[in-house]
C-alpha cells in the first residue's frame, strides 16, 4: 500500500474508505450468514409453522427476503453510531476519561440544525428550493449543527473539565454526568420557551423521503422490491465523508500529529512546545462537531427529536467505542457498524424466531448481551485499545 | 467567600418567607385543581384541558361567589409522568382549600395519582382517562365523563372488520392506557376473525426501523397503535416512507393536531388513517358552538380534543360543590360531601351531553367516535371527518 500510493495524504483518504467498505461488507456477510444458519436450524420449528400459517412462507425464505432491507437499515444506523462514537473515542484518547455529556452535544447539534431548517421553512425558502436547493440547506443545517455542537463541547471542556485536569480520573467523570443532566434540562428550557413544547419535528422538504429502487427479485408469492431511501444514502455518504475527513486531520496534518502526541504523553508533548490545552480544546471541537452532524443526520432520518434524544444513541455509541477498542478511531467505526447491524438484525428477526414471545422491543437486550460476551473474551475491544497511538 | 454565605442565607430566608406566605389561607377560598401535562410532548392537549376548566370556572362559578366564596383554579403540570402526577397529588391533598380535581390526560398517571385522592376523600372528575381500571376500583371519589378502553378497543376492531380488513398488526406503548386498549382491540379482532399477525410494545420515539421490518414483512392490512400520537404519528410516517400502503388505526391518544404536524400528508396516503375516540371534535356536539367561540376569543386558538370535556368536568365539580355547600348551610363543604354530591347529580346538562354516573363512576351511556384524518395540515385537525358515532353503555 505504502509503495502503491506515494502521497501520505492520499493514502489517509483511501485507506479509511477501504476499511469502511471491508467493515460493512464483512459485518453484513457475517450477520447474514449467521442469520441464514439460524433459519436453517429453525426449519420445522413452531416459528416456521406459524409463519407458514400466517404469511404462507417458510422461515428460510422469510429470512432471506428480508435480509437486504435489514442490512440497509443496519448500515445507516451503524454510520450514525460510528460518527457519535468517534467523539467518545477521541476524548478518551487524549484525556482517558469518558465524556458522558457527548450525548447531549449530539442533541444540541440536532436541535441547532433542525431549528435552522424550521426557520428556513417559516420564511418559505424550503418550499421553493427546487431540486438542488434542499441539499444546500441541508449542508447549511449540518454546518450549523456542527459549529454549535463543537462550540458547546469546547465551552464544556473549558468550564467543567479543564479545572479538574489534575484531579483523580473519577472526578471529571462525575463532572461529565452532571454536565449531561444540566444540558438536557437547559435544552428543554430553551426549546419550551416559545410554545411550551420541547420536541421538534424536522420540516419535510426536498426529495429526501423518496426511495431509490435498487433491485427486485421474483419469488413464488410476490416480487420483492429492495429500495433505499434518499435520506439513508445521505446519512451514509455524509457520515463517510466526515469519518474520512477526521481520519485525514488526525493522521495527516500537523494538528493531528499534535493531537496524537498529546494522547501519547501529555507532559512530553508540552516539553516539545505543543500547547496542550489548545490541542485538547481542538479535540473537543472535532468530536463535538462530528456528534452535532450526527445529530442533524439522526433528525433527518428519524423525524422527531426531544432533549433526551441523545441518551440512547449516546449510550450505544459509547458501547460501540468500547466494543471496537476505546481510543481507537478505526475501532469506533467498526464498533458502530457492528452495533447498528446487531440492533437491526435483532429487531427484525427476534419476534419471528421466538413466535412473538420476544418482540423487537428486546433488540437492545440481545445486542448488549452479545456485546458482554465479546467484551468478556476481548476486554480491550475488537481492535484493541491503542495505547501507543491513541486517537 | 463570606459574601457567598450571606447570599445563600438571604435567599433561604426569602424562600422561607414566600412559603410562609403561602401557608396562610383565607377560610372562604375554594380551590379546584387541574392536573394535565402542561409541558412536554403532550402539552398541546394538556394545556387546553386546563384552559377548558379555566373557562368553565370563569363562566359558571357565579352561584358559589354569590355565597361569599372565592373560587380559584390551581393548575398542576403532571408532565404525563406518573411520578410527577403522584407528587402533585400529594401537594393537592395537603392543601385544605382544594375540594376537587379535574384531570389527568393519561390513565397511567391518573391511576396512581387517584390513590392519593381516594385516601383523602377528594373528588376527581376525569375528562379523558379511558382505562377501565380508572373506575373499576370502585372509588367513590373517581368519576369520568368519557368512555372506556375495553369498549373503545372493541369499537376499533369492529370498525376494521366493517371495512373488510382481514389482518392486523398491533403495537402499543407499554403504558396502562396503550397496552390496555391494544389488548382489547386484539381480543375483539380475534373474535371477529381478523388475523392478528403480531403484538408488540415499544417505548421508542424516533427510530422505528427495526420495529417496522417484521411488520412490513407480515403485510398486515391495518397497523393498530395503542398509545399517544407523539409515538404513533412518527411510526406511521416512517411506515409510509418504507412503502407501507395499508390503513393506520389508533385510539383517542392520537387525537391531537400535533399528529398532523408530525405525520403530515403520510397520514392520507394509501388506505388512510383512522382513530377511535371518546371525545369527538367540538363540532360533533350541538351544545359546543358558544364554547368554541368563547374559547377562541379567550385563548386564541381552536380547542384541542378534551377541552370541551374538561369544561364539563369543571361544570360538574362546581355544581357538586354548590350543592354540598348549600347542604352545609353555605359553609365550606367537606371533601367527602363534595365527592358524594358529584355522584348524586342526575341528568346534569353539559355542553357535550347530559351526565348521570353509575355506581362505579362511569357514565350511564358514553359516546364513541371513529374519525378519519382528512388533512395533513394541523390547522384543519378539528375538521376531520366523523366516520361514525356510537352510544354504548359500559360493561357492568
């Protein structure tokens, strides 16, 4: 690889893209294979009979025909998780503590972007935006979400974490939990000032709700159409671009080198003339901006946001970061994709395979059970904690 | 540092004074409490429950004022949350001036909160709580002027059956209200021969992807959601975006203009969206024209569902207090006497009907509606089409 691509900069762009493709395809293939294996094992079981009875298909056919859609959902969700997980992992890399307020930074980004779109909608700009206009406004909303969330992250670092820099490691952790609760209620307060309602719905605009037909295959009963929503494509593409950009900044720029040196050894980095505080603030800015963008994408995909919207995605992204190996950028990406797939698969098939005894509401239990098993066997995450090359 | 201590001490002192000020009450003040979600996702309906009661108090408290009482509204925000509702209930019970409560929007909040009212003998007239357990406990203090979920769920299933629907997928929000009504819908559907392809609960509010996958694979003709609009509308919208073209059916929790704000045009596509309710749009009741005009003039908007019922609940409470006060020689009536006076009312004329309670606190006969969503614009919510109206007595 090193010989093939001469320029370091180019390599740092192509390498992560390759990694993403490998992760998505690998995880997709693995999960599909396991699911088909399950379906084969369940042939002739009560669940199979129930399916034949209610829908006239056997369990193997049911599993396979649903696979493409489940995979697409899983990948979309996985990229959202990955973008949030990077915020946890970057901060852990440089400070070795978990920034629990990151889930609220995500929510703040979502609210900033959505409020901007609501404002544009009120002025009437969204309706007459034409074909490409909506993409411009979405990009603007993403930028606003990123700036706001990044800015708030830097402020939090300055106000709640920097004064505790020398304290034992549990202390900033408690501070982070406190900030998390405070931010939730601050968002609630600010959003309910005007109408008393603290949830927001992203305006409908552009062609984001349309579906792009991918392929369809004929079956004995009805043809199955597989399609992907425009907004899912946007989420995936935007997340990929951000992940590549982040990777480039961290691995191929002077600033990135400074971040890595602070992560390795803060004191030595300071001796070498690196402004440690500035670099840590910059790390928060990067992580916060990614989280904020993920928030806007989340709102675009799932329509409705409230001040507590960050909690579950934040929890899962944190888990994804640990699963991949906390402090490890590639690990966060892998962890996010695996967790998104796990959730999507568990949600789609759990009810059918247990004959409705455990519906899709148990998806998180299954997803987290598998995570516990992974962590037991690989305590430092799938790709390992990168002690020497954190962040 | 010293300054900071002084500041803390002073603010504590100020708070203490304020609290002391609250403690001294005029013996001739009668307070009536409302409890409904005034903040949060359900605040649109909850606020109008308070507003409806407030309007009734302003218009109908004349007789009590003539007896020399000062009548005040004490509005509480239960946030649609059982814990908050019970905490409020404890405050309400400990205020001797409060003689009755109009309220609760959510059965899941009303049921635990009313245990407090029952213990204190405090009358509670509910404009909106439909779970059977609300009255099945047989508390003298708890009455309601709306229908019940065991009937409402069955009405939904009968409607689906009437539309020739053969398969359904049932979801609920895991609350006492949502799960309850979903179970009644399921039971009646199965009796009528509608295949129930799945039954699941979820507290998810944003990402319904994985919940929808098995539903879309099962291809039900109707998706039924037992719960509130803030989940249902998001679910319905995402189902449409994934290409589901069947019918959506929900319950009175769906009846809020915010459902159209969230769901938009997606509610009208395919086989459309219907919901059963125990409170028709204000236009469904002949007596509400004046109420609608007054409400609009005072609060500057169309009344949300249950606002008219809340008006009637307050009217009932005021009448009961008046009767109890007359019986007590125009003195402050006892709480227990007010509770008895509520049940003693016969054919009390309200704007949404005439009310007589049975021994449990249900109406002798309640109205049930099936409503079709006809516009994706929240402003047109109150003009939704009434598909049918049924008068049904509660099960004994």
